[in-house]
């Protein structure tokens, strides 16, 4: 007997699965990840730290801008803390600019830091983590006639490369999770539609962002712009709360 009814729904989705067989663009890249760090399928990826063209990595807060609320003054003593480690105090010397430069030099000497840059004026020090290390910086100033307070803004300085397409690989014995690791070949979707894990409950047809603020969920889909990474041409098309996944449409410039 001939078939008279059809199910228009496709099979149950999983993270990193393409939504359908529409035209898409997938590039082959090399995964960059810390030792033994698993990179889950379906998350957003950024340009690599070691090789920005051929490597991709999970988003991370590798850039921190540390800002003083006012200029430093005579007898100020500033202690900067990088990723929980307090550095030696830096005492005011000659001028605000000279002292800020000395603070930047002290930060750059830390093993977790690649560069710490003070432009010669103003109140900002820009810190970049070494080898993709996320940077959490804070500072406290004491002494002197007045003391600035310090604020931090964290971000990822990389370029959005796409979304990690699922590949059938063996699950790790230690975690039971299928994922990619450092130096693995990665299939990266630049144009098309794919299933992604998400944080909170995004709105359908909202702009797509890669999560950066929620620890452990870096690269997940979100519609929250604050503190997260804007995806050029990215849209949220459908949210499946049962699966904890959404359809993300991406159309990166070629």
C-alpha cells in the first residue's frame, strides 16, 4: 500500500547538527584549546590566538581594560590583582602617566599576561592574556590625598569565525562527552542554519550573540548583548526548550 501521510518534522536535533540541507559554507580549521579542555559541538568560535587565520577557539575573556576613576596623586600605592594573584605595590612616581606606565609594566611581568599597554595618557590599561588565558583584573589604591577606584571591562579581542559543526567522534572515557580537543580538525559553519545550546530563553528572530559572561557557557547562543559577542548576520530562528537547543542562522561575510 502506498504511503498517504508524511511527517514534515525532521528527526530530533543535537548540538552542532545542521538544521537542513540548504546552501551553506563550512570551513576546515584547527582547534586551539588548553590542554585536556573539551570544546563542545554547536558553540560559537573565535579566531585563534596562535594563528588567527587557520585556528579557532572557544570564546574567552582574554582582554581586560582596567580603568582608574581619577588621576593618581603623590603617595598613592596601587596593588593590582591578576586572576587572584596580588602583584607587588606600585607607588606613585613623578606623574600620573609615569605611574600608570609602571603599573602596566608590573602587570605585563605576570606569567598570565601577554601584554599590558598604557597609551601614555588617560586612565586605561589594556591587558591581553597569554596563550588565550582569561584575564580577571582588579586594583586597589591607598595612601595620598585621594584615591581612584578601579573598574574592569572584559571582552574577547578575536574575530567571530562561525559555529562548530557536529562530527561523530568517540566520547571521552573520563567525561562520556563527545567533543573536540586541541589540534583536532574542526568544521566551522559560516553560512547556514545550525542547532546551538543557549543560555536563558532567547527571543525568536532576535539577533544572535555568543555567550561570554556566563562561566562554563562561553560560545552558547544568547540574545543578550551586554558583555557578549555580536555575531554578524546572526539570527535566532526557533527555540526548543525541551532539547535546550535553538536554531541559529548565521551569514558571515565571505
